[in-house]
C-alpha cells in the first residue's frame, strides 16, 4: 500500500441517535419524507464489519477500535481498514481520531498502520500478531448529505442491522450524524429538525461498545450513577458539564435499555437518572419530560 493511498482524518465528530421503534423497515422512507431530507438523494450500502482485539482486549481497555469493513457487491467487494481511538464513552456526541485506509482484501494490513498512532501503541508488532475477530456488525446504511449555505456539511446515516458475537445477536437501529465541515452545533441543529418528525434518543454507546457488552453479556444492563472524579483546578463550567453529562447518560442509557429489557431495575435507574439531572438543571421545561418518564415507568411496572 503506497503512503499516498492513506486517508487520514485527524478527528471524527459525530452525534449518535437511537431510534426507538419495533419496526425499522420503513424508517428510511420516513426519513426521506422529512423536510430536511425530502429533496436530497439517498445512498444505500450494505456494510459488513469485523472488529479485532487481543485475547486480553487490550484495545478495548485503551479505548481503541480496529475494524475491517467490506462494502459493495459480493462479486466486487471493497475493503477498508479503520483505526479509531480516543472516544469518550458517556456522551452521544463523540470526538475521536480516525484513520481509514483501503486494503486489498479480507485481512488486516500492518503496513498501513505505520503512519498512524498504532506505531506508538505497538512499536514491535507484538499486539498486531495476536489480534483476532471479537464481534461482527452487518447493517444497511442509508445516507444523505446535508449542505448548508454557511458551509456546514453533515452526513445523515441510518444504520439498520445487527451485531453478532457467536450465537448472540443484538439489533442495530440508529442514526449517525457526522460532521464533515463546520461547527459541531450543526449536528444538534439537524438532530432537532429530525426529532420533530421521528422519535430519537441520544445513544451513549457506540456499536463498538455495544459489541463488547454483548460479548460480555452486559448489554442493556441497568446503569447506576457513576459520578465523575473532578479535580480542584477544573473550571466551574467544565465541572458542571462533566456532572450533567454523567447524569444525562444514566437517564438515556437506561431509557435505551428499556427497548429490549423488562428488568424493573432498568426502570428504576432511568428514574434515578432523571431526578438527578432535573435537580442539577432546574427548568420548567423539565416537567413535561418528567411526566412522560413517569408514564413509561408505570407501563413497565404493570407489564
């Protein structure tokens, strides 16, 4: 692989949204009819992805993902190898380094990692030699490109499919809003426009994190409060952001888990997360959401 074929993205910025529906088959058509996307051409791809790690899951511990992706037809498949690192785990908005490279076939290529931070992680290739598949994701991606007059460009991608770890399967039904140009605020602007027509929830877990959780039988388990450790020198606004983000994560993670879990503890932890967040963010706007969450909890309690 020649160095000039390497595609480098110093940072990937995207907002992930879960789509709480029991029937995802019509989602692409519903999205295509929204005012935001109605006059934009959709692109469809079938993506098959294999994620690799060491037996001790060294990459997971260091918040690194290494993926081999097959796209296109079976007769003429295209292969991409992707390294991602540095993502934050408790927010639907993720910012992380990404290095994506075409490779000739269905095998990881160490040579194309030499121009990435992998060289610092694995200077002698010892980690690469013991990498093995951990889980697989297969999904259809329907995407639209949204360009604004002010230069903002966002890819809106609907992913519907599944994560597989051996015989264990978990569904994928989510929107990824990826920032290609402009400020991150553009992602929230587009998310708000979509939410006027289609129900969405912030998705705090990436496909990678869900894959590992499925492998460890911890997917859709109750998420308890995990207050962040704050340093004395942290600015007040930054500290408030950390605290509010953790509380909101507890709420939304448990709401997402309720889509497939009947565990009463998941309901309880969702309510705990909401009370904590509401107490830290006093606003009259919270009251309507509080009633909605209470209704959900009562429905689950009587189920």
